[in-house]
C-alpha cells in the first residue's frame, strides 16, 4: 500500500516478471504506474477527500476523518 514496488525494487530482483507470473495479483493504485502494468487487477484508490479514515495527533489524540466530497471514480480506500 502506498508504493510502487516494481519501480523501487532493486533491478536484480526482476520484480515485474515475478508479479506478472502470479495467477492473481491485485494492486491498489492512485494511477497506472510500473507496478500496475504488471498486475492482473488494478483497483483505483480513493482520494483522501473521498474516503473515511482516522488520524492520530501529535499529542496522542485520535480523530475520525469523514469524506469531504462524493466519490468521483468509484475508488476504494485501503481500509475498504
């Protein structure tokens, strides 16, 4: 979650080839990147303004984040 492993992995791992060989690979992505090109299924990630969430402040308090806008592209959050 929150990365592009094919781009960030060392070249000698050949991660793109290994991901492409997996029967069922699902990738939650904000946009089509190097990893998305090699996965079988790409789920669009919802923008933080479109989804529920939670945060912890510097002082240790917890808070709930509610959506500020209606979903635009039917994306999913990491929690969903």
